[in-house]
C-alpha cells in the first residue's frame, strides 16, 4: 500500500503546474507524513524533505524573475529524488530471504553454489574412503582390542 502512495505522490508531483505553491506544499506535506510513518522521524528521507523549498526564504524576486523558476524546478526535482529514494528503499526492504517450505534436489541445484557442491562431494568421498580403509585394514580392530584389555 505504501509503495502505491509513493507512486501517487510522484504522479501528483509530475503533474504540478508551474508556481502552483498550494498544491506543491500539499504534496510535500503528504510526503513528509508518509516518510515519518514509513521510515521514522530520524530517517534521512525526512531530513531531506525538510530542505525541499519551492521558493527562496530569504530573498524576494519580482514576478517573472528567472530565479523564481530556478527555485521552483530545484524544489520539484529534490522532491522527486526523495520520493524515488523512498520507493527504492521500500522495494529493497521487501526482498527477504525466506526459508523454503520444502527442500528438494531441484531447489538445492538452484541455490547451492558450485563451491558448496564441491565441499559436499569431498566430504562424502572422504567419508567413503575412510570407511573403505577401515574395512580393509585391521588397525581399527587392533585399536579396539587394545582399549578393551
């Protein structure tokens, strides 16, 4: 549900009319609330959203001045970047490694590396060789007789 909300905010951001400050502030407020709820108040997304400005705080430009457009575009672009980062973080957070319900040979072939198969094969071959050596040699029988006396 939250990824759909982020996509909705991105759509609203992309459809903003230039210098529609009330709509832009509404999108920013919604993004801030969503970011706080999803990632916590100490999230870097919340901190980044606090720096999103659609007009300068300390300077007033005349209507039609090119810097008004610069600040507007920077604010919109920063808002887009934060929303995209939030969306990406949600996508990678959803990817979890869950244990399989049933382990089959097919699953093992798909998920165990070649090194794992070599190690398992070496252990099986070593155990078989040790058993074959113990059956051919009477060393084990002598050791058992030595400890039993």
